[in-house]
C-alpha cells in the first residue's frame, strides 16, 4: 500500500466501559469517514461483559495490575464474549449505520501473535503482542472493509492468550504506522490536578504520565491505556488521543485537529529546527 493509503489509516480502541453508551452517530461518523476514503481499524475491549458472563457462570475473576488473571476456564469465556458477542455487536452496529465492516478475532489468520506476559506465573494465559499480521489488515482495508478486531492472540506454540485491549490496539496502531491512535473510553480524557483543581488535561507528555502514575493520579484501567500510548509514540504513531465515545462528533473532532479529550504527545525536544 502506498503512502497516501497509509496516512488514511487510523486505529480506534473502543473500551468495554463505553460500548453500550456509544450512540448510532458514532458508527454513522465512521461510515461517513469510510465513504470519504479514510481507513479506520477498530480494536475493541469488553472487560465488563466478560466479568458479567463469568459472574453468571459462577467463575471467580480478579485483576492483577489492571490485567485479568486468566485460567483456561476464564480464557474460554473471554474468547466467547470478545470474539462472539462484542465483536459481532460492533460489526452489526457499523453495518446498521451504513459502514462496511468485517469482524475478526486476533487468532483468525494469525492476526495477533502473542507470547505470555512477564508475570505469567501470576496471570495465567495473558498475552503480549509480538507480531501483527498487517498484510491481512491491509487486504481488508484495500477491499473497502473496516476490520474490527477482538483482542485474543495466538502464540507460536498455538496457545490462545487473552490480551488487554489497549495493549492490542496500541500494537496494531504501531505496526500500521497509523495516526492518530484514538482511545475511546467512558471519561473525557486524563484528569489531573491543575492549581488545586481537578480537570481534564488537554495534553500530557510521557514524563507527566510517569509522575501521575507514581502519585496515583493515573490508576486502574487508565494505566494500560497510557502505557500503550507511550509504546506507540516510540513506535511510529505521532499522536494518541483519549476521548469519551458518548460525546457527539468525537472522531471528526480528533481527525480535524480540534481540541477534544487528552492528547498524549512526545516529550518536547529542546533543539527543534
Ligand atoms: N487520571 C485519570 N483520569 C481519568 N480516568 C482515570 C484516571 N485514572 C484512572 N482512571 C479510570 O480509568 C477508567 C477508564 O478505564 P477502563 O474502565 O478500563 O475503560 P475501558 O473499558 O474504556 O478500557 C475511567 O473510568 C477512570 O475510572
Ligand atoms: C488480559 C486482560 O485483562 N484482558 C481483558 C480483555 C478485554 C479488555 O481489555 O477490555 P476493556 O478495554 O473493556 O478493559 C479482560 O479480560 O478484561
């Protein structure tokens, strides 16, 4: 694919926290971008729905450092909910709102190759992406479809892995060299304290993020988001924006460069020509 095609590609991560609240307008906006020649790729979560399904089945679930401890039993349910229920819901809503979309699990066509995370002894079948099959994504984009990806990966050992959706989306954004990477969640951005007042910060840099994690101002589900953002910025993505999906016209605002949510920017360098 040529440079023009690449610059048209952008990755959106849709968090499970916000999926039910996403208005039809969100999907219609994606359909309009698609018709205008833009090439969105969606990677989605579904944490709350997985927890709900596990609770219904009476299977205990817990998070360690923001990641779900994943036994073989939990993995089956996570895959069922992510690649079945949530993935199909998103594809259906896109179709209903005039977009052409196709749903894939990260294991389909070895879209996401994964390896166990460092503390696998504690976390079980939780994976980290080692490779993204961009050939498959680009083929779907070239055929005029929005790829909708569930964050389940396959190891070279053929083991399935549950992957945090922010991590998976960041890996996809980096491998496509796509920009901007838009993280859609249930809050208006990263909140921080400015002059004693809590507010959404328009921009944050990697060093600010580190001190906000250290102080506990960034916690829980925001941690994998900012970590994925930092990794992306080091890997070819020039802009990561965190926005609330239920606000109208969010995607357009990001793409037009209008101020919305929190933009994570690279550390300013002293010597810029
Ligand atoms: N500094 C912060 N600013 C805003 N939200 C934060 C911050 N730190 C932690 N959070 C939490 O992160 C949550 C978003 O993460 P999460 O619930 O995992 O969403 P998603 O399902 O979209 O991935 C927010 O609802 C909020 O509770
Ligand atoms: C390893 C791990 O934690 N996987 C996540 C995958 C879903 C996800 O990340 O969903 P959200 O984006 O809605 O949080 C989980 O099991 O909940």
